[in-house]
């Protein structure tokens, strides 16, 4: 399964508020290909998958545009996302123009922060 398809299959719910902020519930099943090789005896969701999930959520929320990652100001990983964890992505729009969007993203599990990413994406 391709990475994009593997991530999209994990999305269970997606909501957009009046300010354009996005909240998405995800669950990566233990047999999801994102865990292949990372790590064989103790699988965790790779950081690059957490970042790519942001880009794909933008495209699902705003299907009229495709996005590319332009810059990542910071990425802090506090604790791992494990197979079958019920996680919530909160994408807070910090700034949006016609061509790009700057986001502060929190990845939560049981209301505890697993990671925080500050990222800018631009329309392709």
C-alpha cells in the first residue's frame, strides 16, 4: 500500500471549524504498512508519517488544492504513537494566504500531547 493510501485509511473523522482549523481522529491499525520496519519488535509511527499526515489532512479538508511542505519550523516528539492508538490531530491555522498556510499542529492521544509540529505548506 502506498504511504498516502496507508495514512488516508487511518482517518476516521475530519472536522473544520469556522476559522479553518482542522481536527481529525485517526487510528493506525497494527497491520498498517506505515509501521513496516520502524521498528520490527517495537513498532511506532515514524515522524515523517506524522508530518505527511498533516499535508494529506489539508488536502482532505480543502480538496480544491494540493499542498507541498515548504518549511518546518519545529517538530517535537514527546512520546511515541503506537499501533492501534486513537489519536487526534489538531491543525491550528496561524496564518493563511492564497498560496500557503502556516500551522501549529498537535498530535494527541487520550488528551496527552504526543507531538507538536509547526509547519508551512504551500499550494502546488
